[in-house]
C-alpha cells in the first residue's frame, strides 16, 4: 500500500472512530437518562408507600418510618446527582426537554419528601432535626448561589443525622416553587428558609457557614 492510500486509510479510520465514539456516547447518555427515569418511577412508588404509612400515627412515630424517610432522601439525592451531570457543560448530548422533565420530577420528589419529613417531625415532636429550603436563581445570582450551595453541601456532609437540605430553582416553572415565591415574597437570591423546633427563620441574602451552623 503506497503512502497516498495509507493516508486515505488513516483519515477514513479516524473519521469512523470519531463518529463511532459520538454514537456510543449518545447511546450511553440515553441509557443513563432512561435509568434515571426508571429510578424516578421507583421513588414515586416509595413516596406513595410513605404517604400510606403516614396515615397511621403508630407507624409514623417509629424509628422504622424515619429510616424509611432517610432512605427515600438518599434515593432522591442520586437523581439530583445525575441531574447535575445532565445539565452540565460536560454533557455533550444535553437535551433541554429531557433535563426539564427530570428536573420537574426531582423537585416534586424533593418537596413530597420534605412534607412527609415535616409531618413526622411535627406529629412525633422530633425536635433535634433541622430542615432547610434553599432557593436559588442562576439568572440573578450564579456566583453567589454557587457559593451558598457549596456551603450547604458542606454543612449537610457534617450533619447528615440532624439535617435535611432541599434545593429549588426559582427560575423553574413549578407550582409549589411559585407558591413559596409568593408566600415568602422571594425576589432576590440566594434565599433560605430554616425550620427547627417549630420555628421558621428566613434569610433573603447570602448566609455564611458560621451563621448556618447555629441552627443545626
């Protein structure tokens, strides 16, 4: 094979490898997305189970029920991790429609788990626990909101047994997010609502780690 044919062969092989890589990457992305949808459906089934259990005060105030809520939170967190990748710049196959769908499901699951946990805390007088609702809007506070998110992630990592944090994108069209926007008159971000010992504390500004630690 002469040099000219070798060059053509190398170019064709490189192009085939390139396109095969793109196709394989897309297939893997679709598989990952479908797995996330499957996981969302499974979590939805768990949420329905938790709602049924919540109707029984005897079951609701047991450690088993709270452990179930913890498991539910960890499963939802996995969806959040996958969502972070799907909407990141590193994802070459970003699909706005798919991300919006998964994001909607994620926020709904987060909110339902929050309601179930709050009901448990209120009904069972479980006072040594803190709930934080964190609202962000990267259209107005990308850098500051990112910093707040990092602080909250650090706070949660060091207080997993006494703290739940729920993060919501205020720019996303969702009924309960809009409800809280109106309820707390959220017009600036980051915005934090802390619930502890039947008290609610609201911060409509960036909150440092030291201040947040006082509520955990």
